[in-house]
C-alpha cells in the first residue's frame, strides 16, 4: 500500500556504443527534438519481420518534448522511449498452476482446460534448444525454447538470452484477432537477471512490440538511477515517440508476472494489466495531442526483449503462455479488486491545513501538486485545487490529517490521486501520514520509498514494519 509517484529531471544526451547524428526535426505536436539519444547496437536481426511499409528511413527515432531513447541503425522500425523514476513498491507476482502446449484454440493453456483464445503459445511443441515454432513465429537469432524457467507448471518457455544492448523478438503477423484493430493479449514473463549496477541515466527496454501504419506501440519499461525496474507504454513513430509511465509497477527478478493488454486502434485506446490489476496511469485514450494509433490496426506483434543503452551487467528474460483473443483472457487467478474510485476523494477546503510538498516547494493550502506523466519533463507543479490537469498524473491535494479535519487524507495507490474522505479502509486506498500518531493502533507511518531526487516524498499508514 506504500505506492506513490514523483518524477524527475530532463535527461542528458546519451552517446553509448555508437556515434549517432540526428538533425533537429520540424516542430509538430509535442515539440520534436533530437536530444537524449539511446545510441544503438547493431544486433543481428533485431526485428526479423518488420511491419509493411517501413524502410531504412524509419530507423532514426527522436522524441516528443526533447526526450528520446533512439535505437539507430539496428532495426527497420525505431525502438525508443521517454520515462521517469519510480516508487519501489513491487507488484506481487501471480502464482497459478496452468499449462499450455500449442498455438491454436483447443490446446491446453490454463489449469489443464482447453485454450479458447484465438492464438495460444506455450512453447511446448518444439525441441529444446530450437527457436519458437517457425510456422507461427519469425524469430531473431539466439532466441530459443528451453526448460530452464517454464511458467505455470509447464515444461518449456521462450528464453531471451543475456543481453546488454540489443536483443531480439519473435514476431507473428497472421493470427492477430480483430483484424489487428481491437484485441486483447496476455503473456507471462520472468526476469532471471536485472542489472546489478544503477545506470548513469537510464536503461530502457521493450518486450512487446505491436506495429502497424508506421507506428510501434511498445510495452516495456525503464531502470533509472534508483535501480528500480518499472513499466512504460511507449508509442513511437511519426518521427518521434511519447508514452505513459507507471512508476509504482515495479518488477523484481526471479518471479513470474502476468501482463495483459488491450488495443482499440481506431478509437485510439489501450489498457494494461499487471497480475490481473489494471494500471490506470497506463490507460491511453487520446492521451497525447497529435498521437493517433493506426486506424488500420496492428499488422505484426513481437514478443522478446531489447535494451537500448547497454547495461554493464545484462538483463535476461523468459516469456511463456502467450495468448491473443477478441475478449479479455485473464491470468487464471482470482482477480484482485478493481482500483477504488478516486472521484470519492475531495480536496481540502481552501486555506485548510498547511499545504502539500511538491518538488522541493510547498503548495499553498487549497492547492494541489500535479505531475504530468505524458511527456518527458515529469516536473511537479502546484495548481489550484479545481484546475484541470492532464490524464495520467499524480494529483496530491492532501498529505496528512491536518489537511482533512474530521476526515482521513487518502491516496488511491494506482491512480496516485489523494484527497479527503471519511475513511481510507478497503480497496486500493491508503492513508497518508506524517507520524505514527496519525495512524490507527497497530499501524506504522512508513515512507513511500519514492527516490529522493524526485523532490517528493510521502508516508502512508500500514500494518507491520516499514
């Protein structure tokens, strides 16, 4: 329950393993810029089956709002992001017993029951040490199926070997449901290794790459200066990129996670779930002006792992139990409760309390601290309590009981919105506090573990030691 977010700095120009030149692009929606390049590594066949219509001119990608992680000279489609720093609240891994052994409806996938999804892949039908089924997947070299870390009680999974910079994907182009326009996906993943060192700026990575119409709607994450590994949705194309970051969706090594996603490209919408829990800050619905998903849909979808900066100690990943369907597939575990409705949280009355900390400053009583997560700056800002603020933002209008006399100051741990209400009990709410005296008997007032360099730190009441 000690989840909260705050953000950090403009990033420095990265010039890692290659000398890269990029000219300043013409300004469009979101001010395209060539700064902060993820210098690329030529990896053998990074994406073997590119989306139709992409050519070598698509390789150099620069970013919205002057914040880029470009991989240049390695792939027909740009592979780059924008991001922020994270709360260290780890997502609890899903523990399920299930199995799969094929790539067609009717094969065993979940708990021994027949798979009803339109595409099911458990990597059980190929010889150990071989690439994924070539009848379904076009795979980069070095990707193999082995038995080192199978998910859900099965025997085999797809192994993405240790990599610093570079990597590769297994790509599917023929069985995407809904004509690639409206569909759900589900897969399990296991980080066997994460970098031991903390990056100078960031390590950005991608593990799902749905492409179409000149865009790459990447799902992956960042490891930043605090060493935490969190989820980012990162559309790229149109000469740049943008995205949404969930700094509370932190993933550790040596455990399985279940990720689900949904795309409705004609309506410019996507959603992401982690271990059955939807992540509201990753819900894209017309989230960035000027960015429209390809109306014609997704024409290829790739699963694998690519990292762009070149970690000194590498990542290593396993993927299993991939499924695509026209309806939500789920993780075969009891679903957690949905996020609590943050609209029940009310801002303090004007002038009530002593304000909230916000990026090293203090907002006046009656203001809220907002943090826009849609671009690359991620700077906290004090705004009026009734001011509109971009979607996918932390909105903190109280940080302790002094702001809510007679009520509790609550934060909804997934949407990262705080306010006053009668009780924080139940659902995904947590009570914000300054000292243990602010909490109920048997609870501790514990810091949220937000990295100090972000300039915001809050505490929440929780049962047990901090």
